[in-house]
C-alpha cells in the first residue's frame, strides 16, 4: 500500500489524467461496433499519452499518440474513402515499430518497450477488422501486454484500467456468445 501512496504522491497530476483515460477506455469495450470501439479508444489514447509522458514512460506515450491518430483514422473507415484504404493497419504497425526503436535508443526504456510496441501492433489489426468478436479477443492480448507495461511504468490507473478492461472484454465476449 505504501508503494501506491508513494506513486500518487510523486505523480498526482499524471495519476489524475490517467483516471480520465481509464474511464474513456473502459467505455470503449462496450461499444457495439468496431467504429465505436476505435473512436472511444482514440479519445482514451490521447489521455493515456499525456499520462505516460507525465510519468516519463516515453514508449507508452508515443504508442498512445499513435493510437490516438490511428483511432481517429479508423473511426472514419467506411465513411471516407481515404480512411478505408487497406494500408492503414500496415502503416500504423510500421510507425509503432519505429516509435519503439526510437524510444529504445533515445530513452533507454529497455525490454519493457517491447510490451507496448507489441500491444499497439496487435491493436492496429484488432481495431481495423469488422469482425467484432475477433477484435475483442485480440484486445484481450493487447490489454495483457499493456497491463505488464503499466505495472512496470508505475501507472496506477493504467494497471487498474487493464484489469477492468479484461473484465469488460470477457463480459462483452460472453454477451456475444448469447447473440445468434
């Protein structure tokens, strides 16, 4: 418990911004369409980016900035021709790898940056597919990778969000199984 109090005392603004991100991300898993998931994830990613930068977790911040842009593009898919091009998941995947390489070299985040880079690359496909059930299962893996990264980065809201996200995803998956 002393560790949690210390983390909040050292980074109160960062942890507060993380709470806003937690709420937005939690709501995203209950969306009924991949577009709804992507749009809510984009808003959550913006807050997560600020949260991570305030904690000094540069790889997490960069990945969330990419997630914000990715979610903004993906939410327009099927509505705008430019957003429906099939190269988007590949482009965002390459950008994630590039951002991870930069964070690894410039910020020396060590092996933990592989967690966030892997999560974002998986998320590029999970949020692109129109197959909601597949997207949710891929988001389970994404969430587990972020859980480890958040815990290692000292993100209390991030860790809580991924635990709650897992529960929310499993509820959505169970709900899908009951739907014909």
